[in-house]
C-alpha cells in the first residue's frame, strides 16, 4: 500500500511539474512576442518621426504636390493610432505605398534629389526599412515558436487549459510587400 501511494504521488508530481514547465514556456513565449512587437513599434515610430522632416524638406521644392504630402501626413497619423499588429500592418502598408509615391514624385525635382537633407532622409528611411523588416522577422519567429507549442501535444491542451491562444503573424499587405524604392 505504501508503494502505491508513493507511485501515485510521484506520477502526480511529475504531471504537475510538466504542467508548470509548459505554462512557463508559453508565458516566456508571450513575453518574447511582446518584446518583438515593441521592437516593431520602435522602428515604426522612428520612421514616423522622420516624416515631418521629409515633408518640410520637400515643401520647399515641390509645392505643387500637396496631395502627396497630405496623404503622407494621413498615413503617418493612421500608423500612430494603430493598436493591434493587424492594424499596424495595414497602416504600415499605406505609409509604405505613400512613401513610394513620394519618392517617385521626387524624380521630377532634380534640385530636391540633390538636396543633402533629402539624401540623408532617404538613407535614414532605407536603414529604418531594414530594421522594420528585421523586427517583423523576429516577431514572426517568436509567434511561430509560441504557436508551435500550442499546436503540439501535450503542451497544446495544457496551454489552452491555462487560457493561452494562438497569435497572428505580422503580415504586410500585398502593396507593402514591395520595398520602398530609394533612388539617389
């Protein structure tokens, strides 16, 4: 009888330890995902912060392009108010397409293209685009690992019992899948 109680207690202890391990793995995954989304936010904010400087630089050279500048301002404010990864992806897509239009319009203004400020802003935007891409990749890798844990047995049912649910990837809209062209 004593061995039976010991065996049952050991089995229950192992199961509880395993549940604790799964819970901690999923909780760690969620923290990593929050860190990754924060990294995306930092880079999106950096790009948003560059836009007023870009607008001011262009205003002096391309006064006839009010629509492009207004769309750029609208895209910037839309991205700043986005909350979820899906909203951020949509807003980012709109901003990227607006930036593409802006750089295409800049081709009509050779003096603007030669402006030192404009060239520097283009370089900073290009660098920021690379950092945004890396941040998205980091986020999606963490979401993949987390969702894989939830899809596997036995961690999936245990995680769902604790209230963990699969998360969405950060996906760009079709228009945003093309990188912003920066021409010098």
